[in-house]
C-alpha cells in the first residue's frame, strides 16, 4: 500500500472515529443548522472502507478533506446523467461540472489536467 493510500485510510478512520467530516467550524455549524448534505455524508460514511480507500488513494489528504466538506455542505449534486455532477466552488462564486466517464472537471485544476477535489467528491457520491 502506497503512502497516499495509507494517508487516505487514516483520514477516513479519523473522521469516522471523531464523527466529524468538516474542518471549518462555520461549515459544521451550517450543516448542523440547515441539514445540507447530511444524508449524502452519512451515505459516504456507509461506503465500505476498502472501497473508499481505493477511491481516494490518488488524491491528497487535503483533497479528501475538501471533498467531504463539499459533500457535507450539499455543494455537489448529481445531474440526470449518472456520471455527471454539478459542484459549487469553495467561495460560492463559480460552478463546475464533473464528468466521471473521463475523470474531468471544469475547474481550473481539472482544465489543467490535474486531479481536483470535485472529482474526489463525485467518485465518493457515485460509490454510494
């Protein structure tokens, strides 16, 4: 198992133990108050650990944290096509489309051929 897979496994275990998916208290307060993404986040935590580790092994720990926060805030939703997702940027000003068929995203990182946390979040949601 490579270092990223170990880090991803440790992140998932830590978050499950703490029962906390968000790194920002303001986002956690919003989720608790409004209930955005709570059902989706519970579904992600129900994904078997081995599958979740395989999904996030190619992403950094920060990208996994950001992906879980994106899901918890309800800022990523599936579209009618089963492999397409619509995501809102972290500052809420931009919107991006993520296509799991070819692993692309319309965010700046995705357009430059790099992996982004939008695709990580979409892969986690698709696994539910």
